[in-house]
């Protein structure tokens, strides 16, 4: 049993997932991720601890928060997840800084119902006004459960390194050039980067490549062009990395986007 269905509405993406033995590797997203466990147990590592979201549990992730995920029991797992761009979250909530949720899992029946309604409405493509109202409700409710995210030490240097990575997806990661730019020794930089992002520079760079590839596929770019533009030169490797984050291979995801309406 393994089903992953992604649907876009403007810049927002929703996912309906159902699986038993699949496991996401540790990764993060640029967007706020807000979802609901529908059946089974969603088990995942987050901020140094293992968490379990039971049916009705609302899972909250702030941008670039490292996590993994799997089914917590033999019955399998079913859940929905919405990926909300920072700009949209900020414009609706009025909160301009990256925000950290005060609790990673909450149980709020009305909010859970609206997340599911929003997901199903986007999937069916019906009720544009209703979708907008549900998006606003979900974001406003989520914004009431956040604390301001403290800026960690060396954030500016790490953020500059991230900018360089984003500007050079197609090229190999040039660690020496980045270290020269941020004025850190290689090993000190790796330690500081991992302290801020939770991943090594290479792992983070690979994750961002995969995330950028998804954006290009969303925009309708051809699979092989996306693969090369994001620095992957082997389709099986590209598919493997994509699947470890999104549950589907890049090829399957591209086919999903072009399925008949």
C-alpha cells in the first residue's frame, strides 16, 4: 500500500498520503507544513526526539525544520499535509519573521476539520471562495500557536552560504569557495552549518536540489531538463533522491502533474 497525491492551488501544495512500510529520510521544506493524521500513527524524529501523531493530530513544521517520517504501527498510515509558502503565511497572519510553533503536535478538532476540507476542496478543484476562506482560517489558527524563532549564532554566515547554494544548483558544491566567502575554516563552517540547519552542507544542498527540481516540475519543465538543471546526471539517482523526500520518483511525480482532469 503506497499512495501519494500532490495537488497545487496557486503557490500552495497539498498532499494526501497513504502507506505502510515507506520511510521518509530526514529532510526539510522551505514552506510551513501543516497536516493532519487521519488513520494510524505518524511517527517522526523532530528536534532531537521521536514524536507520534495519533488520528486527529495536527502536525506543525516551520520552514527548514528537519524531520523524517514513517508509519508507527502495522496498520499503515494515512494523512494530509499542506505546504504553505512563507509569503502567503506572512501576508495572511501579519507575522513577518520565521515563526516556530510552540508545540509540534496539537489536537484541535475544528482546525483539523478545516485542514482536511481545504485539502479535499483543492483536490477536487471546487469552491474557490471556500478554499480561500479555509486557507485563511488554517493560517490564522496556526499563527496563534507560534513563538518567535530565536536567531542562532552564526546565522548570517550560514544564511549567506545557503544563498550561494541556491545560486548554483547545477554545479557541484564548492565548499572551499563558500568558506572563503563566509570567512570560516572548512571544519568550523561544517560544524556551524550543522548546528544551525541540522544537516551537513552537502545533505542540505542535495535536499535543496530536490526541492528546486519539484518546483521546476510544477512549472511544467521537462523531466530530463530538470534533472540536468538541478545537477543530477543519473536518472536513477535523481529518482531515488526525489522519492526519499516526496514519496514518489521524479518521473512518477511528473506523470501525476499531467494526469487528465
